[in-house]
C-alpha cells in the first residue's frame, strides 16, 4: 500500500518526503492551505492530520497520511481521488 500510495501521489504531482514507513508526509508548505485540505478530506470521510509549525519547520506544513495493513487498496485509491480533488 505504501508503494502504491507513493507512486500514485507522485503521478498527481504531490510532494512527498522520502519515507517508506506507514506514515506518509504530504508536504504542502502553507499552514492555512494544509488545514483547508485536511478539513476537505475529513468532510469526505478521511481523517488525515495537518502537521504544522512548531512541530515542523516554517514553510513545511504537511498532511500526515497513516497507512496500515488494515486498509484495503480501494480505500487508498479513494483517498488519492479525494486528495487530488481537495488540492
């Protein structure tokens, strides 16, 4: 699921940090924009955290996508569609 998410997110032009862990940081930069995208995803049924300063450096606000073996491929696909439409 991690590789699938990373490949598809990159194809959408989404900036990811280099991580092969279950937590996939989606770098958006702007705090307000990151919060807005996280809220749009939540309204669509996806609980994706918005991580912002002082937790991360200024200008590197991000979404925290957490994947697990309990997720199904279709759920990740739906998340990617929602992410693309929320950006």
